[in-house]
């Protein structure tokens, strides 16, 4: 059986740290992340605005920008378990433990928490895992899978999500 594969890539700039890492990645640092979504379809649309497409590249880009770029670009991606880092960013006038508890509730409910209620007013995306390329690939896959199916009218499915931390280092999640 023939299968059509399409890919769309975006890039974001974000900071993170892997608090449990035994080397330099435990330090706060940033990356120019490349994020690539790969979709597959067994057939192309027979009519409508996506005629002869699996999914419109523009639709795929819109979903990636709304769900990855808007939440993480020029922000800090932080593990909920990284209490020391979170406490550095706790807003003035708030009990850090209470602030973290509010974030934990949102992470449990939504899978992640986006906030700019920080000491510096900076954007922070709090996740329930260490923000490694592998874990981010799995997370962003979960965030994009349903919107890809919806925007393609069920014609396309997300089959892989790739995250480059550097031009030479890439992680892929493909269930």
C-alpha cells in the first residue's frame, strides 16, 4: 500500500537545564531547537481546500506555532521536580511552595503549565519530566497528534516528532 509522508519544521529558542545530569547540562543553558512533525496519509483529499493534500502545510504550521512556538519560544522549559530553579523564579510576594503547588495542579490537569507569573515576568513552561530532547519529542507529539487528525479531516496522522537540540543531536518519538 502506498503512503504519503509530509514533514514540517519550525525552530524555537528556549532555555532549560537537566538538574539530574552528571555533567554540563545540569547548568541553565539554551538551544535553537528544530522541531519537525512528520505526518502520513494513505490517501489524499478528493475535494475542498485540501484537494490532493494529506494535510495543508499551512495548517500543520499553524498548529505547531500555536502549541509549541507560542508556549516555549524565548522561554524557559522547566521540570516540575526542579524545585531549586522554580524557587529562583517564584514571584515576589508569593510563597514559593504555594506557587509551585499551583503549577503542579495545572501540570497534573493539563500536562504542562505556561506562566509568566515569575519574579522577572519571563515566560516559563513547566513540564512533569526532565526537559530532554527525547521527553520533549514525546510531549510535543502528544500535543500535536489530535490537532493533526482534526485539521486534516482524519486524512493524516502524526507518525513522528523530531527534536534537534543542536545541528548534530536529534531525538525522535514515533509510537
